[in-house]
């Protein structure tokens, strides 16, 4: 039984132009990208004062639920967006990396605030001078602390990057997710951004 036989059996016309109902056709990849950007589930990583602004973004006044992100996940296995809000200490860095590794693919990281992005005013041995040394960052939200409007703008920027496929193209170039495998001193393969700790 061919396609024409099935069409005749259920009464479908020959061409789409003869159908009465409006039909929208688009590539499956566009549907997947639309679904991904409309259903991001954030795993919170609130570490300092930026976390208060992140909580305000989820409250009724700013209403992050209009982007399909109202549920902040406590388990990294149910999340695909990590919002690193605040300064990351050297002791917290391995925990942050573990949470990131447990998140499902495709996963995204949003660095919120100047402390997470560059260490901020804490230019010392105890604070990581940029979370991009631990995990690959997709979008930065500047400010000290950035307000809910800035976080919403960063989320919309991430949505646009997902829609255009820019992040998928980068991950395709780098191989396994966002990791870039390099040779460590002991011969094992490690991510490039974790090379300093080896």
C-alpha cells in the first residue's frame, strides 16, 4: 500500500493548496528549537546577593512563567539551564561542576552578576575569577547585582541563541556537549575549562 492509496482511502486531496484548513509547514529542527526555548527548566545556583534578584524575577511582578520557566528545579537531572547567581568560591567550584555534569543535554549556563562573570571586587585566592573557568557560559548578565529586568534580557538573549541555532553549532564543533577534550598531565582526557585544576 503506497502513499497515494492511503491518501485515497482516508479522502485527502492531492495537494496542500486544495485543503480548506490553514496548514503551517516548517522543518522539524525549527519545532525542536521552539520547544527547547519555550520549556527551559532552570537549576538554581544562587550563591550571593544576585540570588535575591533571581528570586524576584520568579515572583509575580516580573513573572518568569510567561517564558515557560516558572519551575526552578532542585534536581540537576531535571534541569537544562544553570543560572549561576553570585560569587563562586574555590571550595564551591567542584560542586558547581558536578551539578553541571549531572544536567541533561542540551544544557545552558547563564552567568548572573559581575562576581560570577569575573570575580568582581573579590580579586583574591578564595574566589574563582570567572565561572567560565569551571563551566562553559552561554550568556552573561552584567551588573552588581543585575536587576530582574537584566536577567530577563539575558534569558531572552539565550532564547534567541537557541532559536538561531548558534549554540547547537558551537556544540557540534566542540564535540561532546560544551566540552573540549584536551590531554591532561596523567594522560586522561579532561574538559579544557577544567585544565587549570589538573
